[in-house]
C-alpha cells in the first residue's frame, strides 16, 4: 500500500490578516496543509483572469485617466488621497502625483523628500488596473524614501483606487513636453541620467489637452495631426450619434479634417480625427466645441437609423480597434 503523503505545512501559518501570495506549489500560508494553488491560490487565479472592463469608472475624470493611460506620453496629475484609508504610521499622508510613466516603467516610487509618484503606464497582472494601481500606491507609502516600488501581483480583495482617493477632488492633468518631473531637481542630471532623460524626451509626440471640451487631446504625429477624444457615452448610443453626423456631413472639425474611426479603451470609446499638419490645438478648440453641440443633439435622437446612417455606422465600426 502506498504511503499517505504528510500534509504540507507553512513555516508560520497566517492567522490574522490577508494571506500572502506565494508560489503555486508552496504550502499555503493559511496553514491548511494544501498547496497554495489548491487553496487560497484559487481565489488569486480567479482575480488574475477576471477582467474589469472599466477600471476607472467612478473616479473623477474617468476619460482623462483613460487618455493618460493610452494616449498621452508625458503628464502628471496631483492626486488627493483619502486620509481615512491611507493614514501612515506618522499620521500624515505625503503628496501623491500620478504620472503617465516612470523610469523603467516602475509602478511607483518614493522620492527622497517622501512624496510619491504613481505610474499609470505600467504592466498589470490582476485584471483590474484600479486594484494594481492601488496596490502600488500602498506599497509606495510604506517604502523608504528614495526607493522605487517593484511590480507584483496584488493580493485578491485588495483595495481599489476608488477606495483610496478622494472622489470629490478635481482631476486636472498637466500635459508635459518632457519627463523632467522624474527628477526632484532636473538641473542636477548628469551622465547616464541626463542621456536617458534626453532620449526619453526625444521620443515624445507633442500633445495638448483641449480647453473647450473635456477629455480631448490633440497630437502632432509625423505625417499628420490627430484629435483623440475620450467620450463617456454608452457605446451603442455614441456610435449611432456619430453615424447620424457622418451621414449628414457634420462629423468633421473643419476643412481638411476627417473622422476616421475610433478605438475602445478601458470600456470607453475614443473617436479619432485626422487633421492637416497645419492645424494646431488652438485651431481645433472652437470646431470641437461646435461638434460637441451637434453630438449632444444627435444623442438625443431616438428614431432608427436610416440606410445612409447605417452605412456610415458600419464604416465607423469596421475601423474600430480595441486597445484594452
């Protein structure tokens, strides 16, 4: 008769608080005697594969979160945290700044002065970008000053940004022309640091946030300029409205411009216009505001699409790409 295997035992069973993440074949830290993958690891695996379609829903400026994640090369936003959920041992919460990207794509870093930079364009693993970012923020607040936060898989059931940030605070992106915000004092950059900063800055596509309408970003691509506008409307209603405008010849932003399609990112639709290289961000401010009025009127229409409008809609959807 085969010997019965002795149950696995962790070095120190966790009896209070969350069960830490360990290797799949290691003993589960809860002390059950089973491997992690057959115990608490099942919940962790489910969290990894469960995709949250709109991770920024409920946060102020949801569309801007999407734009900074997918469209904008360099930008920062001052975040206001909820002191009740992010109180530190010292009792004070340091300043927290969201950044599009950090050096080495770090999830976050704690500066020497104690302030925190939270990276938005980073690798994620939980299927919920909001939970990944919240985990990086919690790690950064606990880190010693002068240290980056390494990537890791957040524990299942961990907090989300919606729980950690002040949801009544404004979300005001500051689009940058370079990554000097990486350094506390950019004037001190020398040698490899200065070279890396120069290389990163050289790769930036000039980008500007429009002031006349929310969550719209102009950029200067090598061959033509673009306007990419993150819209919060329900996808089907928005595509119908865009089709109505396209069929009526009212979807452009002026002479030489064209609505060329859209992409879907983090649960929101982002229409894209091609613009002549001569059209600047300032040039498109007024046309964008006028388009917003036409779009609002088109969204209010409830009649079925006409054959011409259905054709326009099919053309738009055939050129729609999903980024996330």
